[in-house]
């Protein structure tokens, strides 16, 4: 049995269907093959789009997701489909970043995760929301506090 079959992955392989509305249900996980030690996984999505909830105009960003997995990891194609589902979704930049963070925490319960949105300027202002999470009751909870206290977004 392949890992794809074992983990029940549906998005990987086959014809891709894109949701036109926000859809966290497309997210899938697979088993972390190296849960015995910490390591970073980083995803960059330079073509993220969403809609301004007031004007309906498109907003563009690069979304960066960095995490230390625990038992489960997010499957990259399902993550792409999930991020694509924001295209017709109207939310403020800060809401998008926090929604992505919360959805991924709920999905895979990582040891640590952070999400940043590098939104393209509109009206002469760039907005770069950043959010993080460390698993409660573990050293990662303190890591989240420390990183928040020393945080600086680097473009």
C-alpha cells in the first residue's frame, strides 16, 4: 500500500478541481515520518489573492507558512487548493492570516507554526500581518511567546 493510500490523500494526483469559495475541507494531512526530532517545513505561496470585504477589489500577497510538525503534516497540493479557495473570499488581511493559522493548527496540531502575509500595497500602504502558535504545555508555547516578543517581519 502506498503512503498516499495509507494516509487517505485525495487531492494528490488526478484532475484538480478548484473551489471558488473558502474551503478548509480540502486540507489533507499525512503521517510525519520523523516525529522523533524537530525540523522546519516552509511553504511560500507568492500568488495568494483574496477580496477586500468592503470594496470587493482583489488583494494580492505572498503567504509564508513555517512550522515544526508533530504527528501529522499538511499535504502541499491540498494546501494549494485551500489557499486558492480564498480568491473569492472577502476578508481583511489580518483575518486571512489568522484564519490560515487556526485552520492549520486545527488540522495537524503542529508543535509550532507561524504564518505571515506580505500583502502588496494598495493606497500606498503595505500590510504584513504575522501570527504564530506554540503547542500548549510544551517548550513550543514559550517559543511562540519569545518569537512574538522579538518579532520583526523581513520582506
